C-alpha cells in the first residue's frame, strides 16, 4: 500500500508541476510579443530553418498539418474513449472525450480573446489546432496504465507535433510561439481538468 500511495503522490506532484509550468509558459510568452502581435526574434529564429529546408517543397507543409485537422483528431479521440469503454473504464472514457474538447473551448473563447494576437483574419495565440492535438495526447497518456504504452504514445505525439508545427509555420498559419504557447496551455488545461475530473469521479472508479 505504501508503494501505491507513493506512486499516486508522485504522479500527482508531476501533474501539478506540469500545470504550473505549462500555465507559466503560456502566460509569460505574450509578454514578449510586439504591440502589433507580430513575430518575435524567437519566431524568426525558429521559422528561418523551416523555410530554408521546405519552401521548395510546399506540398510537404500540407501533408504535415493533416494530423492536426478535426477530421483526424475527433475519430482518434472517440477511438481512445471507446477503448477505455471496452475495458469497462467508463469514467475514463467520458473524461477522454470531455477534457480535450473543454480545453479547446476554453482556448477559443477565453485564452485567444484574452491574449488577442491577430494573424490574418483570426486570433492566433494559443494555436487552437495545437491545443486540440496536445490536449488529446496528454489526456490519453495520463489515463493509460501501461508505462510502455505511455512512452510509445508520448513519442508518437512529439513526432506528430513537430511535423504539424513545421507545416503550420511553413504555411503561415501560425508563428512558432503560437504553437509553443498552445502546447503549454494544452498540457496545463488537460492536467488541471483531469485532476478535477479525477476528484469528481473518485467514488466511481479507481484511477
């Protein structure tokens, strides 16, 4: 029992640390933006090698952003929820669906207007596609029990996020700091909302 309590305590501490770090990064980055919300020196430094490497093959940008589209993410989200449901973990299945979608909604209706960084004809910070992708990945990684499965899911998520980031920057959908902020915000929201869901569901299912 002591080992179990220690594991739970360690996991809780890691999640709180992730919430604090993610929230801090997402909140601090906008302080570096110029008054017009344009690119920062970090944006230019990160975007330059992307354009240098891939601008001659623009079709790759289109391919890279595909995993961030809703028609890919929503079926994956529902598949993950169905997997938990099949295993009888109904509370996990429900939170697998609710948490990422709630994070996306908060990003769209709260964080984007709050930080008000315009790009083209929309608000770009934090990147909504990034928030959706990372919130789904974060929630799935937290909910699964197998360490090996977590590591595999983490590796796939990181590679996918990097590809999506290259595509979005190359297509001028987002600046790099939009994506960094979206990643940080998604991790913080997914973990925070997950802890809330865990508290609400404590009497329904062991996590």
